[in-house]
C-alpha cells in the first residue's frame, strides 16, 4: 500500500527562544532519528510517499516504527546547522494503527494511496509533534 503524507500550514524557519531557539527548521520523513526528503520549515507544502506493507493486520516497511499493534511513521523536525548537520529537536508520530481499517482496505483494494493530511503547525505556532490526532491529522483515500 502506498502512503502519501501531505503536510500543510508550515511553522516557518525559526521557533523558540534563548537556548531553545531553532533557527533553520526542516522536516523530513524519519527512519529513527535520521530525516529523509527534507523540506524547509517555510516551504509552501511538504509531501512524502512511502510503501507500507500490510501483513495480517500489521504494518511493515522501511519507515515503519513501533511494536506490533502500535505502528507509526515519524516526521522528524531538525535544525540544520551551517555545516549541513541535522540536529533533531522534535518528532511527530503518524500512527497507522489509529487508521480506520475500512480506509486501509479501500486503499489496498483500489490501488489508491492512503493519504495523511498533516497540519505542520501546532496551536502555539511551533512544529507539530507527539502522537498526532484529529484535527492535526486526517486520514483518507
């Protein structure tokens, strides 16, 4: 099954203050702490597409994390320094096991992607993080 993540409402390039200031925000699809396919924090939108295998009501794949029964995808928020190194400061979990099984079945049977529409900015104006729940995320086919 193909999973498309569509990020909207980006938080901008900087957030925080003092020692918590982040000056060069980027977001990427995560494999553990490594971000992949980075987008700047002020990009108009961000899109990722990954393959997720569904086997016996379980999810598997290169970008899938978590124990059986609690599988998820990560969006990794990083600060990129002047040398191009990434410094992870926040992550968002897109929990696959929270998705309505009927949507997953429809995506698999139709060949259409399962789409996650993700609000990239939280209610305080910071990069969205933690386990995403509606209205921060919407799953559809």
